[in-house]
């Protein structure tokens, strides 16, 4: 999942672009002339990030003498950072600096980090000798490089897709752009996971990291060259600020009595106790009617003396909010249980990714007598599976589901299918690991370095990765689709951030789970051939089944706010284009 999370940004970024089209923009710029500059930028930055991130575990083990499990833990933390930092980048781009400035700064930071990482591979003084523990200086330089590269990757991953959509006005054109955007992401990811990793393993780490730095620089230069063609979109301010205002206003008015809910016959009537905004309308929009859930938050919209000016505007924004802002926060709270069930979808995937690399290092990775697959390249199977599965799912699954059930496939059902495949993938990993351990203990063959020589092929690891990739193609886009439909208009751009947050938390939690397993059990020693890694995967199966039960409960109790209607005859991009056009017509 190192780069696969980039595929899940489609609906969130598109909704952000849709909102931005209503902003003040320079109509003389933008359009398809910007496409080559942005696409080459995406290609270079993705190649660069995949070049160092995909093979990080192997680099830590071979060049810094880090123990295998510790290297996996470090890799998980870095992957978590690359999934969390984009949230900060998106907020900064929306509220303060704009996409172009954030992308440019992040690309420069990424380049500096990769150059520093390259120096650790080229200079003997910056890495320990064979068998020695790295010094504080060496670790300091290494961690500084990883921090810079993580920040740089985080600042570009979200915003460059959003900026590309900002250059186009029509939803159909935006859909075409995203098709090419994802195609570029997948092609560059596969190249980095194979070609650059091969250079690192067979030519030299310095050459591999240097190649990553070079493509980063080229991508940045081409992206910058298109500056005069880009349409500039003014920052609109972060929607998170309005959510914070609701919380603060609720706390400050905690002693106020919340008015009783209106009867069902009067649900469209106006309650003068609440603030709805400056515009007076005869019929209130549905989002302005207080909902029964989380009634305590209604205090934030209760008008008190001094809250408003004579013209009806808010005088104290941290003491009074509109009912729309209150309902926006309520919507997020209602979605939270469903969102939380996704944490234990990401956590097993993070554990599987890191442990798969460790397994591959101990297995036969040869294809023919002269070629050996790099251990870090095995994650390509998951990436390719996700890419292919998304195409197949969007093409066949909705219509097939409709023919079989007579109903449209909803996002909740799509996510549920992803849960099932995720559990199957963990079970597959457990079976493969059981077979690997059986071969180890049956043969007991040792080479000159004392490590076990296994006749079992590492290609067996591909099957669970293919299954987990197909699961990702179901549950991550399904979650984004759910959030896109259910989020209020001002908050739809946060849908992508919600999924990125899941991925980040999942990677961090995976390090906690692995650390707990190491402390409590003997399943994961430094020499995995002496452990029981299969038990870890079976544990993830049990956790996955329990989490699936929790998800089914949440899904059954959840009620769609917007009807849950989905077009079963169109692809996801077409459905999104239609929905965006409908929203723009309403505006």
C-alpha cells in the first residue's frame, strides 16, 4: 500500500476542484495546455518517492545493520507520515498558500531529503561498517533525510491532483484528467518498484537514490516551467476552522437550554432561537433544520445578546455559528463509527506489507538462473492488482450486482466486500507462511552466512498481495464515494483527507501491534525462521472478522443522508461528473 493510497483521492480532489471553480480565477489561464507540465511533474515526483520508499526496509537492514523487525517498524512509521502529512499540505493549500506554492515547496524539500539519503549511501562516514551499530550522527542524518522526504511527498500527493483539476472547468474534462492522472501514478509506481529498486539492489544504493533525486529534479523543473500557464485559485480557507468554531461555541454556551425539537409537521418552520445566516428565505434548506442527533451541539447556533451585528452578520464567530455549520459537524460525527471501522482495514495491510518484505528476503526470488526479484518489488503485485481491479470493478461489478440483486451497489456494500477480501488475504498470508516455515524446518539447509536456503519460491507471496489489492480497490474507493455523497457541500474536500487519515493511523497502529506481539509472544524474533509469523496473520484474521462484525452493525444502523442513489450503468468517474454538474446547477 505504499503508493496505492494515491488512487483513492479521485472523488475528494474532484469535489475540491468543483468548489474551487466558484472562486475568483484567472480565466485567461488554465486549460489542457497545463496538462503536460502537471503530468510530467506527477511522473517525476512519484518515481522519486517510490524509488526510496519501496526498498527502505532492505536499505536499513543491509546498509545500516538495523534488525529486520525494527526496519519494518521504521518503514511503517515513515509510510504513516507520508499518509498524514498530506492532510497538513491540503489545509495549507486551501487556507493560506494555494496549491502551486505548496507543491513547489514540498518538491524542493523532497529533493533535499533524497539528496541527503543519497549521501548516506555514498559516504562511508554516514553509515556504519558491516556488523556495527550506527552512531547517533549517522542515525541523525538518516532520520533527517527520511523526515524531509516524507514531508515532501506529503505536500505533493494531494495538492498536485487538485491543482490539475483546478485548471479545467467542465466536470467531463476533470474526469479525463483524473483518468490520465491515475494512469501516470500507476505507471510511475510500477517503474519505481521495479527498475529503480533493481538499480539499488544490483548496481548500488547511491546510483538508485541518485536516480530518484534526478527524476525529482526533472519533475520539479517541468512543473515549474508551466507556471505562466497555470490558473491561480485563491485560497478559500479551511473548512476545519468552522468545525472548530462549533466546538468552541458549544463549550462557551454549555449552560444554555437547548430548545425543544419542532414537531414533524413543522420541520421546515423557522425556529427564531437559532441563527441561520444573514439571508432571509421563506423555505429553509434541509441542512438548516436542526436534526435530533447530537442536540447539545445546537447550542453553538443559539443567538444571545451581542452575538450579531445590526446588519445580521456574526459579531463573535467563536461564540455563534450558523445551523448549517452545526449540521456539518453532526454529519461527521454520524459518519465516525463507519470511518473508525476502516482503521483495522489499514492496519493488517500495513503489517502484511512489512512482513512480506521480510519473508521475501528468506525465500527463493530467482526467475531463471540469472535474475533475482528484489524483495521490495513484491509489493508491485498489490499495486497492479488494485489498478486492474478498479478498472474491472467499475466496468462490470455495478451492472452485475444490479442483475443479481435488482438493486444498485451502494458504497457500504462495496466497502463490505472489501472487508471480506481483506480477511481472505490475511488467511492466505498465514497459509503461505506456514508452508514456508515447514520447508525451513524440514530441510535445514544453510549457506556460508548461516542463513537458511529455501527451495520454496517467493512467488507464493504474490497471491495474498493480489487478493489484498483487489480488496483495496473495493473498500478505499467505496469509502471515498460514501464520504463524497454524504458530506455537506463545504466539507466534501475533506473526504480524501478522511481516507488518508485512515491509512496513516493504520500504519502507526501496525507498529504498535507488531511491538506488542514481540513483547508478549515469541512469534516474531529477529530471525523469523525461528518464530511463528503465521500466528500473526491468523491473529489478523480474527481481528478482521471482529471488525467486519462491527462494520456490519454500523452499516445497518447508518441511514444515508442523501438517499444513497447510485447509477449502476455508469463508471465511477461518469457518476461523479454527473453529480458535480448537478451540484453546480443547484448553485
